[in-house]
């Protein structure tokens, strides 16, 4: 099964939406394999958002990710990367479809509630960036047969 990274951004912490967002992923059937609060730093954000380094708003994005600690989550499931990206919705909250997280909770490109890994390869790199090996838990869940047909997992 795939594992993917979700970051609940400072805007989510500030607005008191943490539980609501985590609830959505749990309700969908994704398994929480890791979760912690951490204060991001300039160094980790330069690495994490390196694809945006040349954009004029790079400093603003980094600053917005350091306003409060964030909550990083490792979510697991079949096709977890694709599912979580679909649940997040497109980057701009004003364009995101109602029913998606950004579509339901954000009116901003920047303050868009969650980060979600965009591919399996990215997820692997990003999980290593934010979690130590012993902070990700591989434990059995009892309702696997209620979530999947037995030839799916
Ligand atoms: P994603 O989060 O949907 O994968 P990316 O392009 O990887 O989008 O950008 C990372 C984050 O940088 C976005 O979630 C958003 O917070 C911020 N960002 C991206 N593009 C813009 C922009 O044009 N203006 C302001 N912030 C942006
Ligand atoms: Mg991205």
C-alpha cells in the first residue's frame, strides 16, 4: 500500500480546522501511520519548496509556513497519493471544487489548508524529510475487509 505526506498548514492550525481535516481522511478510510506537530524552519522549507525558489512570492510562502507549528501526517492506503491529492483539490482554493478540502475551506492560493505529496516518488522523499524512521508506524488494522475486497490488498 502507498504512504503519502499531508501537512496541515499554519492557516489550518490558526483557524481551528485541524480535527475537521483529519476527520475527512479518516472517514475516507486512510490509515494514519504517523502524526506530529513540528515547527518548520527556513532550511526545511527551502528544500521542500525548491520548485518554487525562483518565484517572487517564495519568501512569503516560506514565512506563511512558519507562522505556527504545523501538523505532519503520514497516511496509508491503496492509491493513497492520488486519493489525497484529489481530496485536497487544486492549489488555488478559489478554483478548487466544492467537496474538496481546499474547495470547502480556502479562498486563497497560498493559504490553502494542506500540503499533499504529488506523486509516489515525491511522497517517499517528503516522508523522509519530515519523519524519522521510528515515527512511522506499520500496524495492522482490523477492518481491512470492510475497506477493501481481499484481492485489492
Ligand atoms: P500544491 O500545494 O497544490 O502542490 P505547489 O505548486 O507545489 O502546489 O505550491 C506549493 C504551495 O505554494 C501551494 O500549496 C501554495 O501554498 C503556494 N503557492 C503556489 N503557487 C502560488 C502562487 O501563485 N501564489 C501564492 N502561493 C502559491
Ligand atoms: Mg506541490
